[in-house]
């Protein structure tokens, strides 16, 4: 018996749902109205992210490829490489930037969706 809606997205069917001038694309892995927002973000190197962002709820990130810096407005920052993850309150102002020479691919799960 099914307890809810099932949604499958095959790799060839993934597409960039949002593209930002800050140098990243967001591919939603379960489009539509959901209680969480699983996505893959691809961040480009050499693009400055000057603004800190906030959203309601919590976020989880898992680095699939590349190296990023997860920075918080209080001055703390965390270097995350392939295989590393972080879980944090998204209410706290934060930003992500690529620290390597190549694009970084990151799984992002946000709840509630933004």
C-alpha cells in the first residue's frame, strides 16, 4: 500500500530548472509541491557570491564533485570536498562558493522548499 506520491526522475530527464547570475544552476529532483526540496546545484568557479541568503527551515548539502566553501555571516566557514556533507539551519545567513578550479556538483535538500 502506498503512503504517498512517488516521483522518479531519470538522469536523462534532469534539466536546469533555475539558473542564477551568481554562477549556479539548480536541477530539481522532485518537481512540484513537496515537503522537502531535493536538488542538484552546479556551482561555477570564479563567480563571486557577495550576498548571504536565508530561507526558512533547514538545509542539507552533499558534495558529489568539486570543492566548496560554506560560509556563514558570523565568519565561520567550512571547506567541503567530494563526499563531505553539512546540515544546518537555513535561517542563519549563508552562502556557497567554489574554491577549486572546476565546477562543483552538490546535492541540496531543503525543507520547507524555497
